[in-house]
């Protein structure tokens, strides 16, 4: 009996508003004609790249998968190391279930997957700002040795120098792997450049549209690769995003306000001396961490201060959650005692530089980003999910679902049931 395969194409920062254009692009259009989709996929909180990727493959929120942020946050360290290793994920993944069931697994450019027990694994692990000529130093020992030996000598150049491109590297590897391994049974391919275009130029910019069109061409190459070298008829195809993005016009440095209120002490050079409360940026939300979480009096003082900011329209704070509320509402845990987010879309900084807590976003790419994410799950832009294949119903449109439901839905296509997770199968899509 032939077992069906799973091919997943993830576009970083794919938005629900992209659906209209995708229905017109020939390769994505095929998915809509042959399959079904969820218009709004609500990401987890925070709608941040690495936590969302972990949720997509585990069916869990941060509380159960253990990766709350891209970076392993430290007070007064804006260059904190990022999460890299599969060991950082504290629960089983879809890859684990699939491999146990006897499927050949493949993952290309997926975050937090260093040393993962995936048959063919090329993790997203080269530092984002690395422009040197030895990216292999980050991949050897973390990627599958078989892939490194077979392809890195040929395609590693795409990760070198100031014009390095992870997407070019990924798209060089993927068709070769499909051909050379007769299409792995479970294959995840992650692309980055739509996210980059939106950060620099805005959510609905011409540049973002051009990048989505490029991803359509890339998807077409992968479809044709599977037609030629794989088992197209028995493959379930999934295109999805990890989060949306929102255009922003204002940035607030909450640490300056905490400093001015006496909760942070600095020396004459602006260096941190001591603190009672410190803000970590999660781009469009912020976490306030207490130095001593057992100091109830200080906790109340900080909470009252944050409420005073929320109640003053000048600061545009629309949401304030305690640690307990963040856990109960969103399954969010981490180095935080309070979570704040803007009423209107805005981002947060966490440095101790400068005196003005507000900074405007005047030009694309000037200081941080024109658009960002990290916001609450239900806020626009949400992301989306499109699928087609032998286990997918045709012509179904689900208005809204949660990101934690994606892993068990994809697992169902492989005849696998994931246990003890936060998500559930999106039954309307599966046949």
C-alpha cells in the first residue's frame, strides 16, 4: 500500500491579505483550484519567527515547547545568542513522529533544528549578520553530514559575503534533494525573503509583492521537481506562513521610561548599574522582567507604573498583561513579569541609549523596520494556510484557526496522531 507524502513550503511573513494575489499566480493558484485553505491562521503569542516555527511543528504554545523568543534574552545584551539547537525544543516534533513511523524526513532552513534527529537536515543556523567566507563552521556538526558532504561544496557560496542569500542556498538544495532521494517522504522548506522585504519596505509594498511573485516561481520549481522525480499523485502540498506583519509609524523605548521613573540605574555613560525592572523587546510587544520576582512590593509599584502608561494616551499602550494572564491566555512563559503592546501598531526598543523614549519611522530601512511582528495573535495581519493533495478536501474555506492546529492536521495526512499537545486537527480540511 502506497503511503502519502507531505511537502511543506513555508514563507516567512506570509499574510492573509496575500491570498488574493496568490490565487492569480499560476503555481499557487493550483493549490486553490485543487485544495482548500484557512483564511486567517492566528499565530501564537508572540508572533515571532522562532517561537512560531516551533509551534508549527509541535502543535504547542511556548509554555510547552520552550522557545519564547528568537534570542536567549539577557538583561542589557542586545546581541544575545539565538536559539539554535533541537534540544532547545522541550517536546516532540512532527519530524520525530514521522521518523518513528518510518518516513524519510527532510528539513531545509528551519530554525531551532541544529543536531535534530532528521534524516536530511540543513538548519537555519548561520548567524543572520554573518558575511564571512566560512559559513560551514556553523553548519558542520549541526546539519546532516550527508547533506554537507554531498552539496555544501557546491552551494555553500550562497551563504558567503555581503550578498549572501539563504533563500538561494535553500532553493539550490531543494530540487537536488528531491531528485537524488526520489522526494523525501516528509519535506519542509522554509523561505525568508518575503519577511525581509516587508521589514524594509512595508507590508503592502511593491517590493513585498515582487518577492511573493518570486516565491511563486520557486514553488513552481519544487512542484516540477516532484512531478519529475517524486510521487506527485501521493503528495500532500502545504503552503503556510509563520506570522504576519504590520506597518508601524512609532517606536517606544520603554527602558528609558523605566529609567526615568527610577526602576533602572545607569552610570554617567549610560551603562546599566542596577535595575528593578527591565524591558525586553519582542518587536511589536515588550516584556518587563523584574530583577527580584519575589519582591511583591516592587511588583505592585512596577505594575502601577505600567498601568499609568496605559491610561495616558501619549504612550499608546493598549494591552497590559501580568505574567499569570500571559500564561493563562496565550500559553506564554519566559523572562517576563508583564507584557505590554501598543493600542495602535508600534514597536519597542530595549536599549538604554538616548533620552527621548519615542522614535519615528521616517524612511524604509532607517533604524529598525518599516513593518514588524511580535504582536497579538488576532491582530492584522494574521498569516494563512493553503493545502492540496490526496488527504485534503477540495473547495473548503475555513475562516479562522490557530497555528497550534497545523502540526496535528499535517500529521493526520501521514496517518499519525500527535498526543498531549495544545492543538487539534482542523477536521474540515481533511478527508
